[in-house]
C-alpha cells in the first residue's frame, strides 16, 4: 500500500513547519521506508503520545 503523509508534528516554534530546520518539525519531502508503527505510543510529556510511525533516517 502506498500513502502520502506530512511527517513531523510541526511543533517547534517559528521553525515548526520549516523542513530545512534541524530537529524541530516537519521532515523534508522525500520517500521514506516505514520501519515500525503503533497506534498507542506513550512518549511521556516530552514525546509523541498516540499514533507514531518510525521512518528511516536520512542525511
């Protein structure tokens, strides 16, 4: 199955939706391999809570 999603929370202040900023928000456009996923991830107060998809790392 092939699907398209905007990856990343978009959280991160003024750089939250900047795909060129390192760490705070959206991933750069591209194709990513899905490594794992869960509908009930408990990341705690500083992590992802809820649906989470682990994609491959990119340079």
